């Protein structure tokens, strides 16, 4: 185990968005020198890192050139050039999560196949190289309505996912590689964050429960602990740990799960990085997800994943009908409530459903936290004006 | 109350050290634009703020010129030019804490007189314009041994304070304005952090208990909650709130207190800013002291001051006999313990008793936290090599 606290070394982060920004709080706490690469010259990480470079994360040469200047390389977004990561690994740079792990995750078809190959429970699915193949399968009735369509690449925050109920729903789908998944009825959408370091130490966070906005398909509340039985929680954490082990994942892995009507746990998808479902941990956990990610990729001992109190996260998204300079209506009102902390991402312009920040509500009692969360959600409005 | 979240405004911070750095995490969280002034071009705040300026905090013109570019001005160190603050206030800049408050605190003789004038309990004292006056008073037996000598300006971390037991102890004292305080026997050294905003809202944090290193006169453990009776804790918080009200203080005020043998609470001294005795709050409190300071000076509602769990802070100071490039021996060992988080300040060189960082230990049970804290202290060594 390298002693990162006593030797001069540099951590590189691909992507300089909000997740990277929150990661940088932790690198500052541990006095780690950081380089950040992001396509935008106004990336949130531009201040707080030691060296900022503007460049395309999908460009092989850009990523290789950036990566050669650092000792350990990580990312806050999956959309990065994997061939570049592999080149860097071959040249001795420590890349975590590895190019191999990311190859198994970046493409959702490959990811689903990986679960099937490793006996990890997931909904039945079929892979299609393009929309034409999908249409043929529908005509031949190899795929039946309803099903869940997912683009194999580029999807996030509800984009690239659609529930297909009729032939008409197929028409607007883009001409991309995709999968069709069985629509499995579920009781709860859950998530478990797993941390794993190169030495193989694994820790899981408590199960969180996710509530989605019915229209925007974005997470609206993340509730920790999930209001489920201990038995289901234990099963969910075990499945998540199995996924992390199968990937030989290093760093943080957010495992999104469904609790079926029969209380089975099946894997929906994963994100190989700190995740929206773990933001609650900044205020509620003994070790927040960003510190944990840094501990994991530096092969430091993993921190305690228990919660100090119940935590609920509310995403701050732009209100419908509002586009323009952002105004956080009633933010003072919610800040006067016990245990309420807003995180403002600093985007100057709002538009409907745009993620503008999040609010964490912490309380000893999860039911009380949920009450306050609802008042927070009813009070604050992300509007223009 | 201005809506800082919706309008473009700039916060200025005088001093770019560790306290400023930890304050900047919170300004980033709230997306506040920051300017920082510090004499060192290698100040920890140089990255993380929007604009960094190098300059002398005691120079009138430098501070006025810096302050004119911001809307709200605060400081992380008391050693700043107060006349400049007053000029800025007269020109409409919001300066918190105010120049008036700082004038009553910066000079320890004035501070003690302020307590006497406002019926705030403090140890009996005499003020001296210089060392000659002090010596005369000793000769005339107006001051008797033992007493506590304090320099009126420039003291911190045990510097500028000495217990004087004999005439010989007087010889090495510097030729400065000073006070002589009665040496009051006490059971405990306590501290209470008070937050107050311009609207007059006041909140006190739980009482913390401080243990000092016997030689270096630096805080070794800060324990929250203090292991005292509820009655004494209530009294301590009331005295601290009274001090804040008397100063009409805006921002954070750390009030250092003695619990006497008779369970009286007397004020030792104050610091008008986030303080070492509040570092535990980053991990243990619902609202950490840095976020609270930002809330207070922006006249936002103050956050909940309760703790989510017991917190103990151990200062990481350079080991005796070690000067040179710093090495944090056994840091991985302490990071493997439950609820242990190191904060590394990033000073490249260690020397005996130099403050190099701190470690927070968080646990549901304060006695268990204290056990772990002792193991942490015995394990980690800040050495050279």
C-alpha cells in the first residue's frame, strides 16, 4: 500500500462536473494534488483542482496525454475513451475503475450480458445491434409489448430509456444499438453503493429507496435507510457486493436494484462512480461516498458505511414552464428547518427538469425526515426571474 | 434578507489559511463567488476561491482595495487592519464580524475590560501598557505570584501566554502591552461556539471539553459533548450567548471558558471566527461551524447545532525531535478504525508541535470515541523522513 500522505503524487479526474467538485472537497481534506480534464471551460471543478485542462473526454489522444501526467486516474462520468484508459494502464498509470470494468459497464447490452454470464439476477432481455433488428424482432413477435427499451450508450437521468407499450411507441426511438428488457413489476426501486479497493476490501452502504418523478423520470427522493425489511436489505446488499466482486470493481459502484413483487432482488443497472443515490451520505454517513471513493482508489482502508442519522435527498430540478436566470424561491424558508442543507450546483440558467442542485434532510427518525422532505419539496421552487 | 442564492454577489475572506480553506468548501456548496486575500502565495485557499490576491492583511490600503471589490467581507484570522474594515463599512460593504466587535476582541486588554464593563464573569486582571509598568506593579506588590501573563496582541496557540510563578519568570517576557490575570483553579477548560446573524438570531453549539498538551500548551483533544452535568452545560451556553449578545457579534464566536472548582463558569477569551474547538462539527454536527459562519454572515437562518453523534478531535502536531519533510506514520492504521477521518493541512515541512492537521473520531458513544481517540493518538506520528 503506497503511502499517499507522505509522497508527492497526482490524482487525475476525467470530468469536472458536480460529482468531481464534491470529490475535490475530499482531495483537499487529504491534501492530494489533482488534475481535472473537462470539455467545458466553465466546469465546476475548474477552481478547487490544482491543474485544469479543457479537452474532449472521448478523444483518445487528449485522454492519453492528460493521463500520462498523473499517478492515479479516475473518472466522474462513464463517457470517456476506454482505449485511452487501456493504453495508460499498459504504461503503468493506475486507472480505477479499470478499463476492463468500464468496458463491461459503458455499453448497457454488454452490462446485461455480464450479469447473465455471472449468474447475477436481472430482468430477461434481448440485445439488438440497431433499431432495424429490434423492429424485425417485434414483427416476428420475438419481443412482446410492453417492454423496456434502453439505448446501449449515452443514457442517463432517464434519457435513453423508454417503456414501449405499442408499435406506435417504437416509431420515435433513435437508430441506435439497444436492448429490450421485460417489464418486471416491482415494489421498490432500491440502490446500494459498494466500495472496493485494490486489496479486495469490500463495504456496502445501507440500502436506499428511490422515488422517481412520474413525468421527468428523475429521482425525486432518495431515502436512507430504505423502508424495507432487514431480510430484503440483507439480500440487496449481498447482491450488490456480488456485482462489485464480479466486476473486480475498484472505487465506488452504485448498484440500482428492483425489489420484485415476490421480494426478489434484481439488478437494474450500475454506475461505476459516486452517484446521485449517495449524496445523502455527505450529511448522514460516517464516511461520505466521495471520501470513500478516494479511499478505495488509493487502496486506503475503507471507512465505516453506517449512517449517523437518517438522510433523505431531494433533487432540486427546474420547475416546468420556467426557462432563464435561476431563482431559488423560498430557499431561506427551507434553511430554517432542522437538519436541512441545500447544495447549489451553480448553473446560472434553469429549464424544466434540469438538475440544479439537491437538498439533504437529516434526522434521527426517518419518518420525521420524510415529513420535512415533503415540506422542503413543497416549499422550494427553482424558477426563472 | 438578501437572496444570496439568486443574485450575483461576492464574498471576501481576509486570510487564506486552513480555516479559510474549510470555509471555502461551504461557499462552493452554496455556489458563492469568493475572493481571498493572504500574504502567502502558497496559501491553502489559493485554489478553491474564484479570485486570490496576495497581500498584507495588516496594511490599510491593501485591505481597503481588496474589500471594495466584494459585497460581504469576513476574516479567518483576527490579525487584520481594523481601520480598513471601518473605512469599508462606511462605504457600504457589509463587514462581519464588524470592526467594532473586532476592536473589542483583537486587543486582550480591551477584551478583558469589555467583560468587566458588561458584567461577564472573567478572572480578575490588571492591564499594563508595557513590561516596565508590569515590573513596577510586581515590585509594589500590586500583582502577586502566581499570575497568568498575556500579551495583549499577537498571541495564539499558547504563544503570548505564560504562567508567572517567580520574579525570574518575568525576565524573558517581551516588552509589550500585557495583562496579568489571577490564576483561577479550574476543573475543566470548556468552549462554546455561538452563531449570531444580523437579524439577531442566536444559536449555541453543545459545550466541548478541551484537553491541552502539557508542554506545548496546544489543544490535544476536543471532546463533544463535554463530560459535565447538564446544569453546568446550560450555564456555559448561557454565558457564551451573553458574550455574543454583548459584542453584537455577527458570525461565529468561539467562547473559551473555565469551569471553576465551585462550578462557576468564567470567560477566558474569545475568537471571532470558526475555531479549532469546532472542527469536530464537520463530522459530528447537523450544521458544521463553517457552514454556520456563512449562514450567519449572509443573514440566512442558522442551522441546527445539535450533534448527530459524539465527536472528538485530535490535533495532529509535529513530533518532538523531528524537523523536515513530513511523514504521517501509521495514517492507514488509523483510517482503518471506525469513524476516523484525518484532515491533512498540506504543510510540507514538519517541526515540533507544528499544527499539521487534525483527526476527527465520531461515535454514538462519547466514551467509545474517547477510547478510539487515544488509540489514534498513540498510533499516528507526524515525523520527518
